[in-house]
């Protein structure tokens, strides 16, 4: 199963300039801002970049004790999910203030590589979706991929549907609409979305990302 959103965002992000201090990592906020600002419009209002760190050689996320944005005048805490990901605000003022994003890892910093994931914002995660809501989310991803593809066509896949993921990796469930959740993942093709009468899930999902094809 291709985690296209993760591969896409990782290719776009290109974050470098990481400074390791024991288990703490400082990243210039401007490096985050240059990418999160791409989502600051109506066509992609339901999407966000979620940042984390992948344990080298293991494929799991490194644990994070704390994350915050630091300037000369203030420190802004960032919420870290149970999974070990966080988001950053889109604030030009933080860029102008030369802010740093400081991440306190639970593991040695040099074994954790930056991971970036394009996903649906938390407020769009729920148990029931109308056909219009599913189409809205699909079009949000399509708009982003199309915009980025205008100058990165050699890297960009096309969106073919939505991938709905649950925190229970063993979840198997057939929705009332007859689509199957397998091992905590539900894949919805574009054609099914366009013809859907709605979608009822067993509970709100962990995330929604794009299904993509090259």
C-alpha cells in the first residue's frame, strides 16, 4: 500500500539544517513556513502537514516528549499527538522573528529522520460523511496535487481516491454502505465517492489521506 501523501510531502519538504543536541532538535521555523503556507487558501483549507520523525531502520515514529516554537521574546507550545506528530501555525511573523521549532525527542536525535505527512485536519474527522463532504475532501487533495504538479510534474502522482485510517490496526468492518475496512484502513476510489450516498464509519478515524497513482 502506497502512502502517497507521506512520500509527496517528504519530497516537497526537503527540511535540512537540523541541529542535534543530545535528544533535542532545533529546526528553523522558516523551513516549515515555506511549505505550510502552500495550504493557506480555500482550495486546501481542510488539509494540513503533520510532522514527525521516523526511527531509522525501523519505520516507526520516534517518541516526542515536547515540541515548541521559540523566539527571543516568547515560547509557544505545540500539541503532539499520541502517535508522535505535530503541526505548526502559518504565521509570517514567526518567520520574520527567526523562530525555531524545538523538538525534545525520547530517543537519540541522530537515529530519527524528519517525516512529513499531508492529511485532513482534525476537525474534518468524524463518524458520518455525506457524499458532498467526501467529494469536498477529495477535491481538496486534487487541488493541491494539481497546483504542485504544475511545476513538479515529474514528482507528483495523481489523486485517485481517499484513504481512511483508524488507530486500531486490527479493525475489520463492513460499513452500512458495503465498503470494507481491512486492518484499520478503508480505501475509497474516486468513482465510489462520486456515486456514494454517504459513509458511516464505526467511529471517527485517525486520519484521512490521499490515495494516489503515478
